């Protein structure tokens, strides 16, 4: 047990971090390895590698992911902003490099090899983008001479262009929704909200009209007879096979023919082997993180802390919602990972960065009062980057 009299950095962190959020993120981190044992062996056998190839790699990335999350949770809000700027710059450079030197998979260039490891730069771009937009909007509200709104539009245009060029419309839509949510939370007028909504709807129609892969996915969602819906149909069959309590760990049969059972459709494997009850518990953990994060944001009187915390948990929650909805055939397939659960080093490390930033921004911090006493609150001082 850490004493409250201890003045070490670890003790300070221990008594100021949100233990419930930390526990929830840790549950997801461990669950990712557990579910990898259930979902990945059939995929490994189909491609001719070691049965536990994906399990070993998921576990290998889990260790640095835990370290990144804990290290990031030690940062101050100013450090979070600076780290986001560095990460954003690197991610944009890698996105540009991916367009020219990345390798193509399923008609898209989304990954690039660095030192023999495949990296998906868009995963790292998302949390950095959210933090920077939060900073720009907060500074624009605090100092009218700062063109934060203009720069926020420019950053979104740059990111959207690079993502659509891959093409990766799912990630583009995700950052677009979070970007719009931050504007809404920042208190813009309803006229601008309606204008952004019209632009968003127009963008969706344009994507459907001019991007063949988007057209194909939407058509298959609306009318399964127009194309191959094997993976979605198999995912639904897995849920029905598992029932309320599942077939038991390792006893699933439908998962053996599910192509992306270890990645985008791992939630279906959870449903088959652990049952609907386990799926609901997993959803509760994600919902808890979002709700608790928004509670922290609502109490934060610092504009940057409020917007950054809300933006990161909205990003986290929306990505999870999209993945779960695809598994349940509620929205067209988008190739979106389930944070901490789906296989993928880039997704796992980026999720850890987001979680660490959320923990850092929601830590209790001292706030000087007018009577020269110091109370502990969730407020963070407003300061420039």
C-alpha cells in the first residue's frame, strides 16, 4: 500500500490517477490477449504459421502498450499537447510516405514497413489530431486573435485528404465525427452546426458516388445479393451459435471459417465462445470509460482539458461502436479495429497512447484558492504549448 505521506513521483501518481479508469483500461488490455487465444489460432493455421503466432505477437505488443499507457498517464496537460504535436508530425510524414512506399492490401495502402515491422500511421494520427484540435479551439476561445478555428479546418482537410488517398474512408469518417463533436462541445452556433452537418452528408454522398469500394460496401449492406457478404453472415452465425453463455473457450466452430476472426471480427468470436453475456460485459467496460471520461470533462474548468478529454473518449467510444456495429451488421463494413481487443500492434499501441492521455488529463491536480490554501480538483492550469 502506498502511503499518503510518500512524496515520491509514483506515490503522487498513484493518489491522483483515476483508479477506476485505470482498472477499466487494464481489463481491456488483458482481455485482448485472452480473446486472441480464442480467435487467432484458426487464422494462423489457414496462413501456415505457428498456431499461436498472433497470440505471441499480441502479448509481445501488450507489454510496451502497458508501459506507454502508464508513462503517458504521468504527463501534465502541457506535456500531452507537446507529445501530440510530435506524434502528429511524425504520423503525417508516415502517411505521406505510405502513399509512395507502403504495401497494398485489399486495394488500399495503409501500412508501411519500418525496421521490419508494419506500421499503420493513421492509428497514431487519431489521438494526436484530437488533442491538437482541442488545443486550437481552446486557444481560439481564450485569445480571440488566435485563428484556432481556421487551423482546425486546415488540419482536418490535410488529414482527410491523406486518409482518403489511401483510401481509408472509415478512418476519415471517424476523425470527421470527432472533429465535429469537438466543435459542438466548444459551443459553436447552430448555424455552423447545420452547415457542418450538410457538408458531412454531402461528403458521404460524394464518397458513395466516387469511391468504388465505398459504393460496393454500402450496396452490399443495403442489398446482400449485390456482392459477397460471407464475413458478415458468418459473424452473425457465430453470435447465434454462442447463445447467452457461449460454447466455451476453444470450442467455437464458426470462427474457423471467419477470415478476420482475430482482427475486425473478434467480437463475433467472443460471442460464440463466451456468449452474449460476455459481449454485454465488454460493452459495459467501453461504456464506463466513455461515461466516466465525459464526467471528468464536464467538471474541468480548463477549456483544453475539457475538450481534449471529451474528444479522446468520444474517439475511443465511436471506434468501439463502429466495430461492434459492423460485427452485428448494423452498419456497412469499415475495417475498424476494436480498441485493445483486435489484433494489431499499431492499433494496440495507439489505443494505449489514447488511454494514457485520458488518464493524464483526468488526474487530480492542485488548484490555488484565493485564501492561499490549496485544494485538489480535476482542474488543470491553462498554459500555452
